C-alpha cells in the first residue's frame, strides 16, 4: 500500500522548535517534489513549503520564511520540515504530500 507517514508533531512553546518527518511506504521519494501543507481549525489547507526533486529548489509560505526549513534525504528516503521560532498561529495539522498521495497528518500545537 502506498502511503506517507508524518511524525514529529506535538506541543511546543512559542519560540520553540519541532522537526517533522515524512516517510513513505511502498515507494521512494526520489522522483517528485515533496510538499508540506497545514490546516488550522476552521481554515482551509494551505501550502507551507515544497522542495523540488530536480534541483532542490524550495518554496515557502511568506509567514514561515526564515523560520521553517524543508529538506530531503533521498538516501534515507525521508523528508523533513524543521520549524523554529514557532508562533501560536503555526498551530495546525501538518501534512506531507507527494503527487496525489497525502499523509494522515501530525498535530502541531504552539502554546505556553
């Protein structure tokens, strides 16, 4: 079965950090762009960041630029989203996606 599994979510204080991981099952991440998305309660899902498989070029949502870093380790078959200087407005369920495959999501809560 082809699926993506996110991990690393949890509770963080404002200003803190978390690292999310995205691990595929049944396929490898090498060949396509990987994206991270999030959905906060009552809001639409939005694209947070993505990284190309071709040249490693990246995209970031304006509100996370300079705080979040996306990366991929093809040898380990995993993608990451390093989140620093977290804010309460980063609270959401975070999903990774490749092509049409979505993960189940991992909850990130930023609160003191």
